[in-house]
C-alpha cells in the first residue's frame, strides 16, 4: 500500500490514507473506498510553476530553432511559467473546450509538491523539502510559436487538472524511473518516462530556488514530454504516472460545462 494525502470535496483539510497498487481503492480513516466513490478536490494549496524544455525529446525537437531570432542561443537556465489559480481543477472534472476550438493539447507532468519554504537549496538537500508527488495535466490550446507568452493558450479556466492525490515523497524510491502514459478513450497516445529529464529533480529545484523562493504548498512541474496528444470534445483523457496515480478528465464544450455547474448550484 502507498501512503498519500487527499483533498475531498466538502472538506477543508487534507486527509491521509493509503492506495492500492492499481489506484482502484483508497483507504481513509480505516475504511476502504473505490476511487470512483469519492469526489476529489484539487489537493494543492500554493502556486503551480511549469518548466519548459526539460525533456530530452522536446529539447531536440526545438533545438534547430534555438539559434534563430529573437533568442539566437539555447537557454542556459530553466524556463518557467505559471498556471494561475483559475486553471486549477480536479480528478473527474471536465476540461472545457473553448468556443471556436476543435482540440486541446494534453500535457502530462509530474508535480513536485513543496513541504516547506525553500530558497537557494543545495541539490543534495532537495528531497528534504519535497512533501510528495502528484499528477498534473498541463492543458493548453495547440501552440505554434514559443516566442511569445502563451497566456491565452495555457491560462484558461479549468486548464490544469491536478491529483487525484499527493503521494508521500518517501514512497517513491526513484522518481527518475517512472513511466508516463497518456490515453485518450482508452488508447495509449503517448509514452515516456522521467529518466528522459535533462535536469534531474535535485538539479531543477536547486537552480530554480537559486533565483526564487518556493513556499510550502507550491508545485513545480518537472516538464512535459514531447509529442503531446490532442483531445476533442467528448474524449476521455487519462494520465497515469507509475507509482503516483491516474488522473482522469473528459473534454466537454465550455458552454456545457457552465450549464452543468449551474444545475449543480441550483440543486444545492
């Protein structure tokens, strides 16, 4: 059994419990539940930072353009961006498909959840500051240019499902040897593993905290692998990271998401 922390809808505090190996059953307060019996909420409390170009395949794909204008050189430091709080969503919540768009891009990412404030940390001390790991879907609209901030493409409401839980840091023996799978309607569309990171987790956190502080509850994504799959309206998307969890969400037109949320509010 794997120890993890959960945020359930209607509860303000994280609950502790255990998972079975297949992520099908959860035990909380000595009572066992099927995962589909529970209504999970977003389990994080801080700011979420994404990292670009930290997978070898992604870097190689874009490498020919790195010497072009406006940059004219490969990046020398981690490239970060923020997923604002309006993007945060949870397991089983819909991914809104915006009006006028046919598809969204699925970004499977391992999230490092900080357990305490950390600044200028040495690489060999990084794991002392990581509370645990979670699965993140860094959803975006397909991006054709990396030369401008992709705020409109990446910062839309509901574009960052997280969870369903946070697995305790000491439950993962080697976070650089975890398989990542993205399935759409049950068909595997992307496979990769964390051994393909350019900067290891200690290197990444050490470099990032060398110029900015990460606070308790903040999440740093290690990166998103290349060849991100696309999903259209009605598609069921599943991201599974070995030993960490399986995050499921369906793509629904944003107008239908709004109608369903109003119906829930009226029922209350």
